[in-house]
C-alpha cells in the first residue's frame, strides 16, 4: 500500500509531497530514496490519529497525515516488538485489552463467589485439627478483646446442658469438643468456633431450660453446632473471609479490611444456606442416633423463627427467610429416619 506523505528538509519549511510504501522492512519513497526501517526513528504521537513523524537518516522528516492508523499498522508490522511504542500496542491490542479486563472482572467475581468457597474448602481440608484447635483458642481469647468473656459453665442448668453436649459430641465422634458460656444479656444465641469450641449465651440456656423438653431442645442446638464442627464450616468461613480480604487488599491496597479482628469477622459471617441445612440434617441424625427426640429442637426453631426479625437472628437461624424450608426438611428427614429404624 502507498501512503501520501510530506517530506521536510530539516531546518527549512520546504515540503514536497511523496508516496511511501514499506517492503521487506525497507521504507521506499516515490522520489527514489529508500531507508531500512531499522535506521529510522519515530516521533512520539499524542493520539491514535495524530500525524506520524519519521526521522530519516538523511536528516529529513517524513510526516504521514492521511490513513495514519493503517500506516502505523504497516510500519509496526515490520518492527521488532521492543521498538513498538505504547500507543501502537494500544491500537492493536485495545480490543484484547478490553477483553482481558472483562475476563479479569469475571475471574474476580467468580473468585468472590464460587472460587473462594472452593479454595477455602481445599485449604480447610489441608489444615490439621491441631492447627484448627490453636486457631480456635486464639479466636476465643480474641472475643475478650471485643468485651465478650467466655467462661466455663457455672450454674447447675448450664452444667446440665454441658453434660448433654459432651454426650452428643461423643456420639458425633468429633476430634475436639469444648463447651463454653457467654454472658451476653438479651442475646439468645449459640455458635461454633474452629477447633470444636461451642459457645451458648447464658440467656439461651436460661430461656429454654425451664421449658418443657427444654434440655432436649438445647441438645438439638448443640447437635446443630456439632454439625458445623464436624463439617468444619466455621474454619471454611474464616479461610474464605481471609481469602476474600486478601483479594481486596491486592486490588485496593486497603489493609484495614484484613486487620479486622478475626473473631469479629467470624461472628459477623453467615454460614451458607447449604451449610445450615447440612448442620440441620446432621443434628437430626445425631439426635436420633443418640435416642433423643428431635421434635423439641424443631419446635425451638419454629418458636425462635416467630420471635425474631431478620436482625439479631441467632446463628442457627441465620438463613432466616429459608427457615420454613429448613424446618420442613428436618421433619422430612426425621420421618425418613424413623421409618428406616422401624424397618431394621
Ligand atoms: Zn448453624
């Protein structure tokens, strides 16, 4: 292809019109001159369509003002990569750059949703129980920095729940199980921390122990938390939040997200609906295996569902909108297990 160009003698304003073509890495001018492309230099351009200046070894300047893009394409095709300037790289790669950015966004979105779950699971499976236990101990002591003090059970009611918890944990064959009480007035809750730590608020025990079948209901809550422990859900959540936080740090350079207390993170993180259902199913199976009736636990959940709004929902009720479904599923499983038992 021939390109129209102005040839200027350096130091003068004398311009002549020439045609330029590039063949086999040689710049050929219609006036008969030719220059190997490696011997010319190119002026910096301010934009994709701005004129293309070429400084010839003869001291002359060549300016291409028409079909600049096409000329640039042709010109750079003959140049080794390292001599191409950023503007041309953008010209040729602009589209692929956009695609790369979109792919990156998709990858990050995937990472924040599915990918981090998968990575967390992969990592959780590689963390030893001893390490998980150490981690749990740190988190437990971290709770006190939030002004929450966990303690060993002290009242006779608390000790009854503790006894049932240890009975269930033996049936559950979990690696570690530790029962703690948290004094947090007006908060009815129970949660599991990595390393087998299960914490009940004293309010939770006080509220239900005096009810009919209250102890069995609390046993169900304990069984549900043991389900989270058995499946290492809290460990996975913690790893996931650390992974997501580190991705944010890489992207934004904001360390403050990471420096959030681990304990705080763990408590503010919700289990997935699937994890809750896993813990529910685990609880029903464990209770029945231990010859305990799951009904009081299901009723406790029903009762709390009616009592609480979406705010301040106890851990084991976190997937609140799906509570009815969860309760239904638990009942189904209970019936199914009863039938199996009958057949055996
Ligand atoms: Zn739960």
